[in-house]
């Protein structure tokens, strides 16, 4: 149930063992119209998270049990796209910088300015929305590719390679008319109007598969 609720809309997830800090951040974020979920430990958050959690994570570096850095590393396998802002004490800055190199979005030192953390959070939420849009587009492209027949895939690959209809016909041992029919179906199913658009879709699909 918790996982389902977390996946519906963007949310700011706060993980900090300091109850006062959790309450303060929750009040600040909610008073600015943001949806918030708070967790007292990395273990509790890890237990509740899913691979599709729109929003961002505000994470304390130092916590008993699982540290913020350890949680961040584990999240790379569970929900790698979730933007993370580390909250650090002065002595934790080198650790936060190390986390940035491992994919964290940013860090902020205690005591922090409310406007500054709100700015960082808004940046992370905007980045998350953009990533979500890209993921939806990639999923749609994969769906379109999945609707193609084997022959249509062969024709598509040759069209994208710049082969002319006559050349494709020779390559596949079929008539030019048949190539034209398959080519038209490919363009319809892929929902593109030009070879350039078709190639762009294929490149996006390839990039996603490589990730």
C-alpha cells in the first residue's frame, strides 16, 4: 500500500534520524505545497521504496545503522533515477562531494537556509519530471517497435541505413511493391513522417537498451 501511494505523484522523501529535523522539513515543504513522506532511517525508506517513485530524496549523511551514503549506494540498484540531495554537517562535506561523483544531485550544509533547500528541491523535482517524460517516451517507442513484424523490422533497419527501395528489394529478395507496403506500415506503426524521425526513434531505443 505504501509503495502504491509513493508511486502515484511526485513526493519529497525525507530520511533523517533527527525527529526535529524531519518535522521542520515536513512543515516547510508542506507549507510550500509539496507532498512529503518522512522516514527515521535508511532501512525504513529502503523497505518502502519501489523502482518508480516520482520526486526526490532529502537524505542525511550521518545516521545510526545504515548511513545516508550506504542508502544512496543501495538505491542505485532499486531506483537509480531518484534525485538525491544530501544534508551534511560541516565535517561531512568531503563525503557529500564523493556522493556527487556517484550520482547524487546536490548537497546542503546544516544549518541551511529555507529558500536554498527549496530551490534545490524544485530543481530536483523539475529534473525528475524531465526524466519521467523521457522514460515514458522510451517505453512508447519500445511498444511501437514491438508491434513490428520480423520483415518490417528488416525493412526498417535497411531504410534507416539509407538503402533505397530497389536496394532493399534486392537485399531481401522481395518485390519493390512489397518493400513499399512494408515501409508504409513501418512508418504508420512507428508514428513517424520521415526517415529522420524514424532514425531518431531507433537511436533513442538503442540508447535506452545500452543503459
